[in-house]
């Protein structure tokens, strides 16, 4: 049994959740399976060196030729799709299946190395806020574009990563009932969340 699997947190579905720091230290000892789509694999968040792209819809079929005792780490954007893939593999009889907790969002936020088709834009957290405000104005709808800045007024200065992350969660909840196009709203928040993951931390901004 792999040391990484032993470090994981057992999940009710039979796999184990593992942190990005643990995977980074032992990624050469396991098989990394990225279940996102090809455009995501080579997109803004990039992928982990050595990861194999197997989109979620093809996992069960592809896994037919894999050894059932292989140590597998399933990867996606946030950990949700990879969790579903991990559960599928457990039901197929795989014994050492792990899910990367937080996915490529957490991997990027930890500053771990990624492979990308292109270098990400040099962003600070304030730049992501500006993008959010611009996208909200473009979409219109029931959530005023002034809301994010209003929620940050009490903090003063540029928002921190944690503040803007909390803001995106609040806007997701607010938009569910207020906006005319929930799909576009969710896409906008997803875009800003990805940008936030690759933005530079406040301490490195100059």
C-alpha cells in the first residue's frame, strides 16, 4: 500500500482524499489521472507534469485495462468531478484510489509547478476584482455591479485573496435567484475563480 494512500482521508465512497502538498512530494509514486476536458488540461490552470488526460465520460472504459492494485490519484479543477471518477473506480474494484482535494485550483494556489500551453497573465488580486466588475456589468441582471466593492469597503485598500474568494461565494448564492442567465453567471464566476487561483499573492505584489 502506497505511503500517499496511507496519508489520505477516507471517504464514504471508498476512496481517499489527499492534499496537494502530499501529492507533490510523492507524485512519481502514483498514477495521476486528470478527468477534465482537453481544453481545461491545457488551459489557464494547466496540468501536473506526468498526468494522463482521461475525461470523466471515458474513465470507466479506459480503466478496464488498468491494474486493480494501482495507486491512482484522480485530478480535476476543484475535486468534484475527480471525486465522482474515484467513486466509479472503487465500484470497479480498484483498491488504492485517491482524489486530489481542491483539484488544480488548490494546486495552483499552493504555487506548485504546472504545465501550460501558454504562460498565465501576470495578475494581482485587484486585477481579478476589476475583471469581476467588468463581467458583471456586461451580464447585467439582478445583482448590481457595485455589490463587490460595497462588500469590501469596510476592509480598505485592495482585497486579499481570501476576501475575494469569499466574495465569489457570496455572489454565487446571490445570483442563483436574481440573475436572468444563471449559466452565464456561473461561467463568469468560474472564470474569475480560475484567475484568482493563478494570481500573485499580495506579498509578492510590487
